[in-house]
C-alpha cells in the first residue's frame, strides 16, 4: 500500500513539475516533423511521377504529329491526297489535343 501511495506522489510531483506536459508536447513535435518529412517525400515522388508521365505523353504526341506531317507532306508533293485523308488527319490532331491532360 505504501508503494502505491509513493507512486501516486511521484506521479503527482512529475505532473506538477511539468515533465509530463513537456514529454507530451515533445512527442507531438516529433510526430509533426516525421509527418512533414513524409508529406514532402510523397510530394516529391508525385512530382517525379507526373514529370515522367508528361514526358511520355509529349513523346507520343510528337511522334504522332511527325507521322501526320510526313504523310501530309508526302501526299501534298505528289498532289495525291483525298478529302478522306484530310478528315483522318484532322481527326488524329483532335485526338492528340485530348492527350494534353493526363487522366
């Protein structure tokens, strides 16, 4: 019983001397710093992923545009293009415009 009484007194003294509050506040600060670092890591990874995806999309669009331009130039030199090809190229260009924003 005396041991329990002594523990209660020590806990009371500990809380009065502000160690308990300081310990909790310190734990919160540590948690905050860990959370900030984790958020920064996630943000950096997300930025990198987005850049990679955008570079891939840009490359695909550039290849497609170059193909359309080559087909158009080849057909215009020989004066051998038809309205259906113009419609096809126009449609392809419209589809490429839709690739500007990743989904």
